[in-house]
């Protein structure tokens, strides 16, 4: 969801690293913008509309960004078990639309209470990408997949997300991480693929197709959200994406609840509440802020640990049984994480989140 050689090098930090180390853009930093800030929460702009010079980032900013990204990964690791819980009493369309509506109400209430201004028009195309990928695409496709796939199987397939996100980031921003970075990322992805194929018996299923589509949608949303988090607080990025989906998600939730069988119990409600508050809002708040501090490519590699955490939750919360290959994959993936976090991003990576 870093090392000394990159944590103290400002060239290895995304453009928003300076802001993330100076001004809070998560819940603790809400409302930090002074009168000189622009109307969307970004820094003051010069007459030619180029970004104002940023102060050097605090030495601890990359470490804080890493911690926030890790917290986001921890929140996301519970998404599949929570979805499985919600599906025990709700249909897939009800789960998807209701989680978006509830998360949008939380985000909209926070922004209304704090009188957050509407983002500039130039940011809305990016927000629509975030909404399509993270708010709608990934939740819907993974929920459909979990109707036939176990959470452990889905977790290892979605373990390809770090590589997919890094690839989207490279194409979108022009940043080119080092060969060591890519080698370690590809090795981690290979481990995930082998593990997934072994679990499914070597034949992709319909659920796998849904999951691969979810990978593409989520990677696009993560990349654009990480870029936008360099221009507005991360919690507002996901907040506005959620609120922007309300005209579709609210009537969609009504129709879904009327058309699908509903059997509410404590597990169903708990799963849905976590999806809305934990996965869909709070997790993305800390995740986008972390990406703004350490860059999209490096943050994405932390998600190599997400499938392993989900495997643990699938055993503890759902009673699923792990195969002997799980601990081997866990060690291999953790090694890849260590290598990617130590690999130096070349100069110019501070453009990682620029428009």
C-alpha cells in the first residue's frame, strides 16, 4: 500500500514531499492553509501560474510518508475480508454502492464542516480518474470477483498492484526509477503470479478476469491521486472523488437495495462500515498523503506486503486455510520490498506528482 540513501535525498521525494513535511494534509493537518494559499489548498501561485518555490523538506518527511503509506496498506489489507463479511447479507451491487454513499457522507460532512473550497477546474479531470478507478472500478470489480474467489486467492492476484501502479506512474509522469528498482518490482510480481497460479490450479477463472480489471482501474486511480496529493491535501483528493460520485452512487444504492436480497446481521454491518470508513476514506487519506511524501513508485511497492496481510486476516477472520507456499511467498515478497525501498530513484523523480 525510506532507506537512508533515499530518505535524506530530496531528489528522491515526490514534488509534494516538501508540503507533506511542512503542512498537514491529513485529518491532523486540516485547515492549515493560510490566506496566501490558493483556493484548492495548494501553495500560493505566482502570476505566471507556475508553482511557488517550496521550502526544503524536513529530514523526517520521507519517514513520516512511509509510515502513512504503511498505515494505508494495513487498512487496505482488511478490504477483502470486510467485503466477504458484507456479502453475507448484501448483494455485490448493494455493497459497492452503499460503501461509496457512506464514505461520501463522511467525507462531505468533514469538508462542509471545515468549509473546504471547491477544487480548481484544472483538478477535476484528475479527480474523475480517481473516482472511476478507486471509488467505483476497484470496489465493484473486486466485489464481483469475491462472489466466486476466496479472499486469499484474490489477495495474491491483486498483489500485482504495486507493479501496475509503478508502470502507470512511469507513463503518466515520465519518472524512470532505476534498473534495480524495476528488477526487484518484477521479481515481487513474479512471486505473486506464481503463487496465484499455484492456488488456482493453473487456469484463470472469471474471478481472475475481474481482479485483473480491478488492477488496471486501481493503478490509474492511485497514480492520479498521488499526483493530485501534491496540489491539495490528500484527504480532499479522495473526499472530492467520493462526493463527485454521489449523483450516481445514491440512486444506484436505492435500486440495488430494492433489487437484491438483504439479510443484515452484525457481520454484514461491520464489513460494510469498515469498507466505507476504513478502506474507502481513512485508508485512502493516509495512503495519498504517504504517496505525496515519498512518491508514487516507492509507495506502490509497499503494497507488496498487502496480500500477505490479507492472507493473515483471511485465516483469523474467515477461517480460510493457507497452503504451505504462503510463508515462502511471504519471505520472498518481503525481500523484494526491502530492495525496492533501497533502490535510488534518479534525479528528476521530484516531478513524480506534477501535472
